[in-house]
C-alpha cells in the first residue's frame, strides 16, 4: 500500500524544515542556492496544503447551508 500524497507532503515538509534549520547555521556561498531552492519547494508544499484547506472549508460551508435549507423546508 502506497502512502497518501498528504502523508508524503507532510514528511517532505518536515524534512525540508529540518534541512533548512541545519543550513541556516552553516550557510555558505556554495549552499545558498540549495537553501533557496528548498525554501521555494517548502513554500510550494505549503501553498498546496493551503489550497486544500480552502477547498475543504468551502465544501463544508456549502454542505452546512444545504442542510440548513433542507431542514427549514
């Protein structure tokens, strides 16, 4: 059984955070590009997660409004 995309992204996010924290203490000219790429990747993962939160929130609002309309009738 393959892990879910959400789990993979959560693990990847934790890995990137850990790497970034370690790199911040030893930033050099050689690894500054890698550091910036990791930050961009981490930001992209977080943006995807945020989109998921927004979609689930909108879905929940729609479902709740449908329930309240149904029970009012």
